[in-house]
């Protein structure tokens, strides 16, 4: 278990160019704090690589490699195979990929790497769209959200599909460790990184990372928005280990989704019936959660 | 404050100075982010109880706790306001940049 006082004062991610209040900044900073100096990082094209590798700046003070958009899984495999062939045992291999780089274009490489059972940590920070290229929808963009490729208007509600469930896709691989997390729940997230570090084989952590720029909320609300999404049940904190799912936080009653949605520009156009549809979908998802994982 | 520091970096002047391939040393910071800031967080240490909520939540890691009281690295604070919003003691106030304060 991570204790605040035992955390290092060293910053392994510093001076980066992420927007003020970026949830992804919390993710990168705390993950590397837990993993420490003996870490190498894979970064596909995404906000994370864009804001940490603006030549000649390199804001991770541990080695990082930027690669093609779909390649995170493949590069993690390569890094872990390279270390193995050199006989290096005490170095952590971690990748930070966006939701697009994970659920869309990178899903094949990730699936292959997990299937091979290579030793790495894959962190998908989920800002629910292609952010660094200007807010295009991804397979993780939630129903009703306006993006530049799913603009809302008289003929469209915005994004038409509900979010893909990467956590369950990873469970279907029978991966040694998978978890969901949220940048607002820092202790929970850091404990999951610590667990992933000690797992032999692949570990996958899907962390919700609110994005003030793409979601449309003031930068000081990043942590608050992250709490709201968990409290209203549109996101949940869980982990999968030894064939079982454990829910880490189950709100007694789920708060109305309306407050969460209306706090963000991307959902401002939604009407009461749209909000009702989102709430119904949430309820059906929670029914499955209770049915499958909480009995 | 033991936060990473800005290093003096000599930009390549000719092709000979360019690194081999698109690579650079890890941990190279050549400029501050202070110019992004519109609002500036000011910590009132007499109200702070060192719960470290702001320290852990800062996306840029600019809050320093090493002296036993909190200090902000204004070279890299972007003024997002998370620290001020999240502080349970209301010990951090956001003030507009560009004026003089004592
Ligand atoms: C094959 C390919 N197509 C498109 C791009 C352009 N591109 C770079 S990053 C990106 C979106 C990244 O989205 P996501 O993975 O969600 O990360 P985020 O920017 O949101 O952090 C795109 C489309 C690319 N680099 N390579
Ligand atoms: S666009 Fe969003 S995810 Fe990307 S750096 Fe800005 S706040 Fe962070
Ligand atoms: Mg994204």
C-alpha cells in the first residue's frame, strides 16, 4: 500500500507542456513516482508524447521512446524482450497510451502483446477523444458528446455510440492483472501501479483522465469532474486478478448523471430525454456489474 | 527546492551538431512554463495543515514539501487552480498575475 510520506520527492515528469489542469499530467507524474528511476517508457503519438518530447525538451527524466500511433503494445513487447535478453531484471517497462491509441488503432498490438504474456505495464489514460489532434471522437468517446468529428446540432446528438469497455476486453484475454482507475482517486491509482509493477507478465490499467480543453470545463475542476464521473456511476474503480473482479468503490446510491454532464461544454446541448437515455444505459451497465462481479 | 532545473541548452548551429536520429537526452528542460499563467496560487502557510492534497494532485508537480512547509515552483506552475480548489483549509488563493504583491 502506498503511503503519502513514503512517496519520493523526486519528480520524474516535470516542466511538460500539457494544458493547465490536465488529468493526464497527474497520471504520468504519479505513475513514475511509484515506479522510480529504473523505468523505461513507451509513448505513442498522443497528448502524452506531444507534451513531453518537444525537442530538445525531454520532460520524463527516465528514458522514453515515442513511436507510431498504433505501436504501444508492440514496443512494450520489444522493450521487455530486450531487457530479458540482456538479463536485466529490475527495470519497469511502462507505456502511456491514449484512448484512441488503445481502443482504436492500437488494439491489435495490445492484444498481441497481452497474448504473448510479455512483462510490461500498459496504462491507457482515457480523455475520451483524440485530444492532441483537436478533439476527434474515438471508440471511447461517450454517447452524446460533441467532438469536432461528431458535432451536435439539429441533425445530430453528437457521438452516437456508447463507450467501448476495454477493461472487459482485457479480462477476456485472461490477463494477469487489469484495473480501472481515475486521476482524482490518487491513492487507488498508485496502489494499482504498485500492484502492476509486481505482477509478472502484462498488466493493464485504464485510467480516466479528465481533459479541461476537450471536455470544456475550467481547469481547476479536473479533480472534481473525475470524482463526479465515479459518483454518478458513468465510470467505476475495479480490478481483475486471479480470475476475479473486485469493485474498489461502490457508491451507495449513484448520483444523477445530469450534474456531471451539465458541468461540461461537450454535453451542454443534451436534452432531458438524452440524459434519461444515458442514465438508463448506466443502470443497465450497473445491473451487469452487480450480476457478474458482486455476487 | 529539489525540483528539476532548467538547463542551458546550446541549439545545434549546423548539421554536425545535430544528434544522431531524432533523439535527445532524458530530463532536459530548457524553458519555464510560467508565461502561461493568468492566475497565481499563493499559499498561506499559517492556514496550511500539510495534508498534502495539493501536493499529490498538482498535474505539474510544482509544489515542494521538503522544507516542512509548502512552496511553489513558479517557474513551472501554470496556474490551473486545482490546488486552490481542492484545499480543504482554503489556504491557497488565486490572484491575478501582473500586479505587485508584498
Ligand atoms: C497512423 C496514424 N494516424 C493518425 C495519426 C495522427 N494522430 C496522432 S495522435 C492522434 C490521436 C491520439 O488520440 P489518443 O490516443 O486518444 O491520445 P490523446 O491525444 O487524446 O492523448 C492522431 C489521430 C498518427 N500519428 N498516425
Ligand atoms: S488536450 Fe486534454 S489531455 Fe491533452 S494536454 Fe490538454 S488537457 Fe491534457
Ligand atoms: Mg484521447
